[in-house]
C-alpha cells in the first residue's frame, strides 16, 4: 500500500529543492514507500513520485502485474525486453511533464541504466539517495521497539556463540551457527555476516569463510537480522585461548573508544563530535591509521542508512535516531578487533544502548 | 590475480571506441578480471582499466588492504569515510590523464555515486555494461565443462524434487529443499530460487514463500547454482494431482515453444530469429501478451549476461556461447508455466541442451 503521508512529505521536500520528481528503484526506500520490495535484476524499474504528489511506476512487462498489485490504480508503464526501456521512460516523463526537469535518483538505480536514460531523454539527474533516508531518520515508537527486539535477538545469539566457538571450527561453521541461532530466536533476513579469524579480521569487510580457529585465535563476528523489518547489527571479538598482553591492550583501546563514542552520543550532540570522541582514544594511542572507517551508520529499514556517524556528517542527534557505534583497530597481517553496539536516542531523549550482552574481553579456554 | 590478457583486450576495445578508461565495480565483471569479488556496500569502489593497459583501484580505506592484495603492486587510492570520495577519484583521474575524457561505467556502479562524480569531476560517462560481458561471451572448453556440470547438478536436484513435492508443503519448504539438494550435489552459491504455486507463478519474478501446495496445484520452480564459478539455471513446472485439459494445453504450448527455440538455436543463427521461433508458437495460439519477457539470457560468471535472446539483440550465435531458452505463459490470477533449459553452442559448433531431465508434463499423484 502506498504511504500517502510519505508521498505528501516527499513532494513538499522535492518542491523545496526545485526538483520535479524522485525515482525510487526497489530497495529499503521502496519498501518504506509501498511496503513491498520487488526483485531488481538488470532491467530498469522504479516508482516515480512527483512534486505534485503524483505517483507512477515504470517496469519491465514481466513485473507489470506485481507493480499493478501495489500501485493501487496509479499508472504502470511496462516495457518489453525487445524494446529500449528509455522510450517508455520518455513517454511517462512526457505525460507527467518531467521533460527538461530536475529528477532525483534514489540509491538503488544502477549507473548504466541512468546513462542510457541521460543519452535519450532530456532531464537533469540529481542525487536522490538522501530523500527517503532522511524521511525515516526519526523512528516511531513502534520502530524503536522493533529495533530493540532485533538487538535482543542478536544478543542471545552471541551469548550462545560463546559456548559454541572452539578450536577446529571454520569461519563458515560459525557463520552457519549464527544463521541457525538468528532464525531460532525469531529473526528474519538471517543471512549470516562476517566471521573473521586472526589476520583475516584486519579487513573490516572480510567475507571469506574457510579459515580454521586455532588453539589460540582472535575471532571477530559482525552480524544482524531483522525483526518486523528493522535491522540489528552487532560486532563482538573474542579470544580463543588466553589473550596475550598485546591482544588485551588493543582490545581495551577499542572498548574504550566504543564507550567514549556511546558517552558522546547524547541527544543534541553534533555527529562529528561523536566520531571524534571515539577516534581520539585510538589516535592518541598511535593507531589512528588502523581505525580506517567511520564510527557508525544509521540503521532501520536498511542495514546502512542516515545518519552516518563520521566527521563530515553535519547533523545533530535527535530523539528517534538509531545508529551503530563500532570503532575498530585493523593491523594488516596480524589482527582485527571491532566492538559494535546499536544506539538510539529514545522517545524521552535518553541514550539507550540496545546491545546488552557483555563487551568485556572473553577468553574461550 | 589480474588477468593481463583481458586487460590488453579491454584496452584495445576502449581505444577502438574512443573511450579512455573503464570503471569496474565489484561484480562478476571484476571476478572475471581479478578472480575476486569484494563486498560492495554504498561506498564507491572500482577498478579502472585505461586504454593504455594501466590499471588502478579506488576504494574506501576500509577495503584498501583487500584491494592491495589483488592489485599486484598497481596503485590503490583509498578514501576515508569523513571525506568526499570524488576528491580521491579526481586525483586518480588527474594522475592518469583521464580528466575531460570519455569513461565507461560497468553494470555494478550505482547511479547516485556516478551523479556525485559527474557533479565534481569533468568527464563524460558512457555505458560500459557490455565491455566485460562481451569479452567473456565465448566460453572456453573448461568453462563449458563447468557449465555442463552446474546443469547436471540442478538436473539431479529436480529429479529428487519430484519425489519431495506434495500437498501441504509451502513454497518455502520446497525452496529450502532446493538449497539443501544443490549443496548436497556439489553446487555453490545455492541461494534457492523462485518457487511459485498456482496464480503466484503468473508473476515471472515472484519471490514470495508462504503459499501452500494444495491437493491440486501447479508448482513452478526456477533455480540455479554455480560450479567452479559457472552458473546453472533451470525452470520446471509440475502439476500436483491430475492435470486439467487446460493445464495440459498450456503446458504443451510452452513446451513446443521451448523446443522450437532450441531447434532454432543453431550455430550462426541470428538471435532475434531464435526468440521469434519460440514466440510464434505462443502468439499463434493467442497468448502472445502472456509471454511477457525475452526468450533467454546468456549465462556464465553472471546469472544474466550477454548474449540476451530477444528481438532487439542483433548478433549471431557462435561456438562457445551459452544461454537460456525459457518461454512462459503467465495469466494473471490463474497460472504461470515456464520451461527453461540452458543451451550451448559447443566447441564443434553443435547445439547442446545442458539440461537432460525430463520436460514432459509431470503429474504428482
């Protein structure tokens, strides 16, 4: 069902920006807008919202019936595989008076399709990634509750994992167990996550799966699931065997940075200051280069969405915002440690850390 | 490892087209180029291949180590989350003399990142989706063997499914069994596929999972897996209970179209003629409107790649090409039937149907 309040809000924002329409390809954005996310292959498809609160949909004929299903009588323009889809887009743009206008493009549209459109249709493309992310940056009480529950699920998963991890398991074995446990505790979209042993964890986005946990090992796990559409996202790093002094030192640095970020994340805080508070701990110890990503990202209908917690995101925290606090230290060829919680500014303006499971250094012996 | 022959070939093609470089974001394209596919989040990253056979990589600092790993000493330009990535792209473009030039963009780059680049860097973006797809359109003998094996796996899966499907199962139950069997028979990337019961199958890209198989049901299943990087893709539609006369009639139409397409798919055939041969059967019976997609798509490192089998793809078949033949009839609110095989033109120029499992109408009683 089309969220008509949202269409109205978007139309107003487009008008304010002098933009005539927003193209929304299948994504968390579209899910938020119509409660449905069609499968997106290489074929162009998008819902269009105009500054006059009109909506229409352009898609391949093979998904026409699906689009008719959720577009509630609004126009659907199908194109056939054997034709150039830009002819259909052009026709739709003509009928809605969008030729020659500024059109915003959401985050899911692919560049090669945009290039085809720009070659054949007169319009100016502007970056529309933020429109829907910003309209949902303040979560409702119900969404906050679902975020809380999604985090409760991954907390339970982590508590069980502590008893599961042992030498001889592969990264894949642990990831399979994460998937199983997420489903077991009521999560959806349980695709597993990052499980990285020892030096593999030096790549913050490592997605291998074959390394084996040794008698002594550092195991970093980053995973999430959804509950009623809202994502969780947690990272914990544990030591198999007794931690060395260096491991303890690095772990404690990351933990202090995590705590400093969370302490700074109060209602009204300027986002770059939150990133800086956590980063300072790691930089002062000489590992600034090894914390090579932002402190966090917003979360909700998408795993990554506004607000983004880094030094160039000029916004202040407000009640209803939800985001991760996830500092890390990554040393090539040696080790990677990251500790991630989700944080919300709740309805009362209080900072609430959604992940309650321990962050103390765990040695699995 | 960078495929240097391929870089040479790409550079030559770019030069022929007057294009100065190709941007390749993580995808089957990059897999083909460097044997590795980094995880692609919202952050821009891409390998760049120039018409002078130079290569470099631009990515977020968090994946710098990973890129250094496969770029073999070629330059890697990292950007930090707290900075505008287009500044880093601009610096790289300046160092390689790409400012003001034509730059091709592969299929995986996202439009909002391209728009940011176009706003801040002087260059002309052209559609580069085809470059890598066309360089791998002719499969090697080894790749053909892997395609054969990937199809053997899904054939076995289907043969087992016939004995598994029964009234009371949900679409999800059947999909879970597909995943289990694909893995069991040695497939990789076993993510399940489309399982659509009765009217759900009228949407060719249906991805629901909750409908239940009744005492009488039409069950359409479309799935694949990889074997050594090469994809399989099969669709079979079975009847639970005794088929009605109408089901038999529609099934036979689709089967005749499938056979006509495969008969037309001989070495040297003009691709639009293949699509037309299959489509004619369905059109002549009055169901042209209900066959609302192309006859097929190429397959290999990507599930969908060149050649695309439809009326506007002006190419002739040649030895080494691999593609699907998958006509369907979709009637809204009633039924969907599709039959899909993979077809190759083999080393000897013969047409080989890779799927050997039966296409005769199966009634599960």
